[in-house]
């Protein structure tokens, strides 16, 4: 079952004291229940990636609190954060962030290896499911953008994380391939009920989730009218 997620008065500003600053997240408070699939929408630059990277514990935030299953993220030391990330989280980054010196197979297998759950059959079948069964020995630089994105999705799901943070996971994919990936995510969501926070610009992709959160000017706002 997924992790629950609670943010209280989250603030994030870019820029330095004395220079121009940009307030990206303003006093943001929300709860995501365990097992929910929440979709983050909002214009380019509205802060979707910023929020996902903060939830992942990769980027710092200025103030507020993040609670994972009621446990505060902020005071955890790096070692504790690494353990939570490794065991409980999966990430699909907007720019994929694959390991360039690892093959497709090894990129996908790595998170499972790190938690002692590596199994060749599972890696190969997940690669089949994202349509890359024949590309397991290639390296990221030998793949198209959409293929790299599908490796990133497989890598994020291989260890069955309790929280999947996916930044535009179908952003680089054609319509049909995107749908296949969302259907795979739906299947896995039914099977092991991870909590999913996914950003997208696509209304069709957004419909796969349970609830949409619209970001504008650093806050969640009602969805834009027709
Ligand atoms: N490292 C950074 N330093 C300064 N400003 C940043 C940094 N990262 C992001 N920003 C700014 O924060 C704002 C939000 O960026 P973010 O990447 O979160 O937007 P987004 O909603 O993910 O957009 P997109 O849909 O284009 O991916 C942008 O205006 C961006 O310029
Ligand atoms: Mg983004």
C-alpha cells in the first residue's frame, strides 16, 4: 500500500537575498491519501517539477513541513532520506536522468539491486511491457528520447515503490505509446496500490488519475474553465 503525503505551508523561493527572487510555491498545504493517484497540472513554469523534486527530497524548501506517513521529511538526515528513497520511492524525472554508463537493463535493475530484490525475469518482463524488450543491451545515448523515458518509467517501478513521483512521464511519447505506459501504470496501481503524484500537460493523461491539482502562482487553484 502507498505512502500518505501531507504538506503544510510549503514555501519555495528561487533567487538570492539582495537580488530578484521568484516565489514558486506559496504557503502550499495539501494531503494525498495512501494509494491515491494525484495529477499535477499547471502552465509551464508553474512549479510542478519544483514540487516533485521537493517531495523527492532532492531539492530543499524554505519553510513548511512534509510528512510521509506522518513522518517529517525535514529533520531526517541524508542517510535516512536515502533509505526512504531507495525502499519506498520511485522517480521519473522530466529529463529522465538515466545512468549513461549503464545499459538499459542495468538502469532498470539498479533500484531493485539496491534493495536486494533483483530478479532477471522481472526486469525483462517490465522491459517488454514498456516496449523495450529488444533494447536491454543498449545504452541511453543509443536511444530516442521517448525510449529513454520508457526506461525511466520502468526503472521507477521495478522495486514496487510505495510512492511514485512522475514528472511528465509521457511527455516525450506519441499518443499510442503514452497510452500504453499509462495503462501499465494503471495495472500496477491496481496491483500494489502505490501513491502516485504525476505531472502532465495532457488532459487525456490526467484522466488516469483520481484527482487533479492545478498549480498557479504558487498555489492550488480551481481548474480553469472551458
Ligand atoms: N534551479 C532554479 N533556479 C532558479 N529558478 C528556477 C530553478 N528551477 C526552477 N526555477 C524556476 O521556477 C519556476 C518553476 O519551474 P518548474 O520547473 O518547477 O516548472 P514546471 O511547472 O515544471 O514547468 P514545465 O511544465 O515547463 O516543466 C520557473 O519559473 C523556473 O524558472
Ligand atoms: Mg516541469
